[in-house]
C-alpha cells in the first residue's frame, strides 16, 4: 500500500518575518522618545526666555541706565569734563569704531563674529592687535564690571552689554565710551586727551590726531608713555588703514594722514 506524503508545514520564520517589525517598533520607540524630549526642551526654553525677558532683562537694563552717572562721576574724580557727542570730532568717533569694533552698527551689543575675526587676526599675525569685545562690553567693564576674568564676570559683561545696546542709541554709546576711556598721560575722557596731547578741544581734532587718540585706549599706559615711539605710530597707521577699509575715509585721506607728522603739546613727548 502506497504511503501518502506528509503535508509540508510552513516555516513560521518565513511567513511571520518578526525582524523587520521589531526594527520598526524600535525606530518608533526612539521617535517617541525624541518627540517627548523635544517637548520638554521647548518648555524649558520658553520658561527660560520668559524669565530672561520678564525678570532678568529689566534688572539688567535698570543697571545699564546707571552708566551715564558713573561716567560723569569718574570724570569728576579726575577733574575732567564730560564732552557731549556733538562736541567730539566725527573723525574720533569713526576711528574708535574702526579699530575697536568695526561691526558696531550691526550687532546688538555682543558680536560673536567679531570675536572669531579678532582671534584669527591675532593668531595669524602672531601678536595681539585686536580684541573681541564690543564697545558696549568695554563700556560695561569700565563702569559696572570691575572683574570679568571668571566665567560669571564674563557672562555678566555680555548680558549688560546687550542691555546697554537696548537702552542707548549707538551715537550715545560712542559718546559714553569716548568719555569713559583712559588715554594715558593722566588724561581721562576725549576732551582731556585732546587738550593734554594736542592742546586743542575734542571737536577740532584732525584726522591724524583722532587716529592717534583712538589707538590709545587698548594700552594707554604703554602707548601714552611714548607718544612718538614706533609702537603707537604703527597702531595709529593701523587705525587709519581700518578707517579706509570701512569707507570712513578715502584712500587719498589715508595717504595724506599717514604722511602728516604729529605735533604734541606734551612737555617731553
């Protein structure tokens, strides 16, 4: 008697194919987790933003509004006058922006791009010629933050620089900066610096004179101690070149100013 072949059984692995389904479930599990994490991070970000804008920022701006009074008080201690922006040579305003903060009119008080650019210039030229701090940050350091070497001080300087930019116009910030700066030779403020170095007032500074004064605040005790030395002369030329690159002066003005010798009113320049 012939035997009948046994029926073939289906291979469960062949028909069920659990591996692709497991991978899909695992992928969906990770997507759900990422979605939940995104929600949590969004809530934290919104909460942080509300805190910054409703609680922290108003306090910063209140503190920033003290700067004009502090600048006046510092000048009064040195028996130096405060000079309104209308009585400061446009050359000096343009020069200080060119050498200290060339993106001044486009950033909100803090300039990450400027920091990177300054680092690149200093590394490639193998000497420190430019800083990464904005005029707002430097103004804050001269008035509100005495020590910004630790992380707390640096973050505070950045936050206050933003607040300064929110509360004051760019023209007002330049005015405050030029009055708060120290220029060496015991000269505090643009008016006193103009008188000490050149025997004139801040409104009548020539282009070469303005470039010289703008070169001083980076290292006033060094540059001001030897106003006819090679170091300050090279930095003055750098100021003029930066002004020409920014379009503040023409190439012809650059050449004429670079060739003009400076006459100082100092007793022993």
